[in-house]
C-alpha cells in the first residue's frame, strides 16, 4: 500500500480475514472490479455508501449518478472522507481515490462529471457498503 499511517490500521492478515478475496485485491492491491459486476451500480435508495474496510461514510446516495461506465459514480464525497494521489499505472496518469480513514483504494476521480462539481468519482462497488436511510414511521 503506502507508508502513511491512517486512523484505522490493520495487519495484512487482518485485512485478508476482514475482506473477501475480491475486496482485498481491489482495496489493498489497487485492483479494479469488472464493469457492471456490482449490485450497488443500480442502488438508488436514499442512504450512505460506506468504506467496506472501516465503515467510514464516503458518499451520500443523493450525489450518485448514472455515468454509463459500469461503476458506481458520484459527484462528490462527504467532506474529509477521501484523499487522492497520483496513479501512473497502466501507462496513464489518473487521480486515485482512497479512504482517508483506512487508506483502502476505492477507485479514481475524473473531471468529466455533471454539474455542479464537474467531477466523476468512479468507485469500485465492492469497496462500498450501502446503508439505507432510516425511514420515518
């Protein structure tokens, strides 16, 4: 991963026990899930998308949009929930997005999203858990 110390830290063995093999590959190994393969792609209920590694709230459902890319896409994160670094893998330069609490790789951010931010946070669905908003009875 990297050398920064995050508020939530785990040993490699602890990450492997907590995450599925696919989640581990993506979140700790900077992998990417197959486009269109995650059920959260079609999640449209009110609620919050959290980091699958540490449960930090990352994105509100109201900023999710259909980008046509095959990955859940969001306009903006919850303030302070994500950080970014330059990713020069695969012969290109992109901006990687990772959880500010545990450092897990989430996806990338691109400057081709809709208003008001113009950003598209393209996030691996298996790196997220969805928590539906409470329904008032």
